């Protein structure tokens, strides 16, 4: 029967493979993006991902001394989905919106994995591993937040594609900042901004 340490090293082997898959996929996603902002964000995270791989090798040192890799089917699936979007026949902002979401899905997978690993390493009293895992988890979170910020702009451009007129971005952002949180069914932000624009 597996103990917690074996469970942890199995999961380490899987996230190690997941990170390695990402070192190849992220530069391709960056290249496929139309927005230079997304290109830069994804390329920066691709560079960081190499550091994540090396940090995991240090975590392996703490536990069993040798590096092990186990195929992450979950990451392979997320990347396959992203690649489908890369090849999709879509307007550039629409494809960019999809690429950001695809990248964020991989971030959330990693955040969950690192969160669990960190907790297990802590329970096993391996402080050095906790520190290394936390460092990577923080970088994944920062990337996710940064992608969220870019998405708030790209998604509006994507929503407006094909419509007869566009909502100026400053009106949309102002309406989001000033709108108080309401109970019950939420209003579609683009539709609400469009209504405000019509009555202005
Ligand atoms: Fe990572």
C-alpha cells in the first residue's frame, strides 16, 4: 500500500512531465497569439517554466534523490485543446481569448497540483521542499492573475467581433468599476455596456 511519501513522489513525477510538456507548448501558443501583450506574457511564462522544471529536480533531491517522470494525460489533453484553438478558423481577438483561457486552464491545473504537493511536503516535515513548491506556486498564481488582466481587455474585443458597432473600452471598464454588486441573476457586462451606450 502506498504511503504519503510515495503518493507525493508520484504526483511530483506527473507535474514534472506536465511542466516539460509546457516548455514546448507555451512558445507555440505565444507564437500563435495575435496580441503582442499575450505573446510576451506566454513567452515569459515559458522561460519561467524551465525554472519550474529545475526546481522540481531539487524537490526530487529532497525525497528520493533521482528524478522520475510520469506522463501527465491531463496536461496532454489541455495542450491538445489549446492546439486545436491555434488552428481554428477564428478572428484574431477570438482566437486570442481562447488561447488565454487555454493557458489559464493549465495554470489552474498546476496551482492545484502545487498546492497539494506543498501541503503533503509540509506534513512530511520537508521544509526545503515546501519552500521550493511555494515559490513555483506563487509564480503560477502571478501568471494567472496577469492573464486575467489581459483577458479583461481581449474578451471585450472578442465579444464585439462581427457586431455592427464597438463599445469603446474606456466605457466598458468604467461601467465595470462603477457597477455595484447586485443580488440575483447577473447581467451580461457587454450587453449592459451596450445598453448604456444606446441611451447615452
Ligand atoms: Fe509551471
